[in-house]
C-alpha cells in the first residue's frame, strides 16, 4: 500500500500520467466541449503520410476511439481519464495522450484535430463492428456463477 501511495505521489509531483493497468483506470464522463468527433485536417507531423487521417471519437460517457487511417485503419478503443484539471485518453495498449482545447481545435498526441459532424467511413465501419460500450466491456471476463451441484442422498449406515 505504501508503494502505491508513493507512486501516486510521484506521479502528481512530476505531472506525469502513467498507467500500468488499463482495468484500474477510472473512466471519466466527457465534458460537452470534448465529447464528439474530432479529425485532423491537412498534414500532421505525427502521422506517417500527408494523406493520413487521425480521428478521435469521445462519447459523453468517456469511452474513446483513436482511429488513424492511411493504407489501413488502426483503431484503439480507450477511455477518458482525468487527473487534476487535465484530461487524458488512455488506450487499451496503455498509451496515454493529453487532450487540450485551444479555441475550436483539440491538441491530441502532438496533432491538431477539429470537430466534425461524423467519423470517417472507415472509422464508422469499425464502430459498427465494435461498438465502444461492448468492446470496453469485453476486456473484462464475464463470470457466471455455476448452479450448485445436486448432492446424492447419503445412504444410512445401519449398525447391527
């Protein structure tokens, strides 16, 4: 317990948002200014090509999808986390990216994203096959209680 408290204190002091276990991240509901569809416009130095597109989908419940596409789609579900007054997207791969609004733009993972009305067709296809609420729930195993086993009646022993 002391180790956890010390590690938490060090994270607060350094301003770092490090995550070691995705299941222990507390999902935070998204404020209205973050919820919605965000997409890159134009070339971004953090993407592999000037034609690549980065999208971030944030639900009001705090589920996220980091969707990047160029020759294929790479989609990483995640969840919104809040530390102090800062918001972060934590992906299933334990990648942690800060989210910062700058006027109408969103600074995310070294890129500048702008709000759009809907996701790209490729990201929408991914969402149709992998809804965020279902994909996040699927990371935790479903445990069903087994029905109690019926016991066989014991034979009485007779002492003669």
